[in-house]
C-alpha cells in the first residue's frame, strides 16, 4: 500500500506559507529551499508543489510539465549554489529517501542536493 499523502506534513505547511523557508529558487511547479539541518555547506531540498509522497509516486503520477519543471529546477539549483562539476573540481550529490528503509522523515517527495565539500562514497555499510 503506497503512502497516502498527508497534507499536514511540514513541507506542505511550507508550501502553504504557514512556515518560513530559505528559498533558493521557485518556479510554477517546484520549490527549492535550504535544509534546516545542513549536512554540507550547500544542502538544498527540491520539492514539487503537488501532493506527492515519494519519488516513485511523483515519477509515475505527476504530469510531464511538472517533471520537466522539477528536473530543470534541480539543474538550476546546482548552478545557483555554484556546485556544477568542472575541470577545477566541484560537484554535488542528489539523494531522495523514499519510505521506511530509507528513513524518509518528511512524507512529501523531496530531493536533497548536497555540495560544497568532498562527499565521500555514497553509502556506508549498514
Ligand atoms: P528526509 O529524511 O529525506 O525525509 O529528510 C527531511 C529533511 O527535511 C531533513 O534533512 C531535515 O533537516 C529537513 N527539514 C525538516 N524540517 C525542515 C524545515 N522546516 N525547513 C527546512 N528543512 C527541514
């Protein structure tokens, strides 16, 4: 049974303007804002404005327009924080936790963009 979308989650409250956020970029379908507990010098959460609980929910249920907007905004965020990979270094990592095994804390689909320091390998042993 997939997650039902809970419109009382904290990101839904941010989208309704009930809780402040540190916006990096906003478009018609997407909001990008800084994580309140950053794990790297740049740690931005990119979320669709629509009511999607997990990445797979978004990928399978969102419109093409929403998906294109989301994907392009992620690319713009990487540029906006100066994290685009180049011959001089740099780079970033994208993470989307979905469900219990991934310890998803906020049940509104989001992608973490982390950057600004060497990030090590993707996973530690369980
Ligand atoms: P996840 O474990 O993937 O669901 O990550 C949820 C993220 O949301 C965590 O990194 C939190 O630090 C972040 N977070 C929770 N509340 C807020 C908030 N009000 N503003 C910004 N980030 C938040």
